[in-house]
C-alpha cells in the first residue's frame, strides 16, 4: 500500500487506489501485462509460461510451470473477486490438473510453433532433469484481483487448510501526480481476512463495553461512531461520507446503525485520560431487537471475530443486515 507523508504534521494517510477502468484498461490488458512481466512479479518463484487464454474459451487466464513441474493456474479479475471466481479457478484445476505432459506440451507449442519441446525448455530454464512423469503432479492456484471480499478470503483459508495450494494476489493502482503506479500484495494464510478490503462501504464497530457501558450509551445518545486511544482511534479515520455503520454490542449483537457524515471529529475522552475520535451518523436508528452474533454469521456465512474495534463486511451481507429493523 502507498501512504502520503505529511512532513509537517509527521502523519501518514493511506492513498486511495483507483481501478483499471479509471485508466481505460480492461481485464485483457492486465492479462497481457502479466504474461509479459510475470518474471518480474514472481522473481522468487521463477516460472515458465505455457499459455495465455483466448476470448470465448474455458481456459485459465494464464498457466505456467515451476522448476518442480508444478502447474500454476492464474485467474485474473479486473474487479473485486467473489467466491464464484474461486470456484472457477478450482474448476480449471479439475480440468487442467488431469492433463498429462503431452497435452500441456501441445498447449505450449501453440504459443510458438517453432519452439522446442516443453520438457526441454523446462530443464533448460531451471537447470533440472525433470521427466514427463514429473510434470503436473501438483497445482498452484492464484487469483489476481483488485481486492477480494471477506467470503473469498475465508474460503481461501478453508481450502488451504484442506491442503489445496491456493492464494491471491491483490493488485492496486495509484495515480500519483499523473504517474500511474502498480502494486501487488499477496494474501497469505497469516493475513487478516477483514483488513484492507477494497471499496467496502459497510462496517461493524464494537461499542467498547469491556470498559463499562458508558461509551456505548454515548454512541447511542449522540448518534455517533467512536473509538478511544491510539491505535484504535485511527479506525475512525477510515470512515468516509456514505459509509454504512453498524454498532455492535458484545454479547448482544448489532444494536444500532447509521450512515457516516464523513466529518472526523476529535476530543478528549470525557471520563478517561484518552483521546476520542468520532463521527456523527445520519439516519441513525436503534434496532428494536439486536441482530445476534449467530444471525450475523448465518447471513454472512463468515465466522467473524467481533472483538475487533472495527472491520468491513461485504456489500451483500451489509445490505441484508441494513434491511433489518
């Protein structure tokens, strides 16, 4: 990620990423770029590219082989990935994971009819002595998106626990004074599935009842979202005008909701020696009945950890929760 550095205030502010469409690029443009520069994007896992998909065919966007003969299957999306994209990648694994060496060699030679045999090129590139039987015994799945939703992240962790080699690259594009920057981050097993979701609009905020109920009462009375003391106060800085906020009370569930005004306010905490960051909420509503933790998980099909100060949820889940009174 990229931050703007305020040298005078000695602060950093996360720079907002843009989308492919903002620079008049399409998914196919990204595919061609990765095909040409995959060796730069994956220097620690050098690969030999086998193919690039063509429009109208049920094929992975890219396929490649590493020095151990593992087949890499890439699925690229110009927009935020959804769990159906994960299933699509696994379907490609079902199809192409059964390909023998001869079939993969045919794919490879379609790229360049004058090229050598695939096995020759693999052993030449990696200085190995692989045989046909060593090719495509394992598969590695990689989703490439401009952000993946919580359901997809959760699904990736599930399939990793089942022994499936799958991960995601999250690409981000920034316009810095007219210069377009491209950044790739890898979603790892150790990653927090709730952090850094691109363009999310729905957030669950914990009302901080671990220190008593005063903070929660203040939020309900003053119709605001708030956090106290560093580093938790900086969660409120992420909120923008129009974001949908759910207030979550530990043990009860979602007890209220409102829409962020976008105006960040700061003050000393009323009854503790701490700083408070808060934002007023429009269309504020206290729910007649809390939405329980189990109901939230059922609707989202995600095992949320509610003890966090604030985290984002996917739009589909957010809309369903918002419709509840």
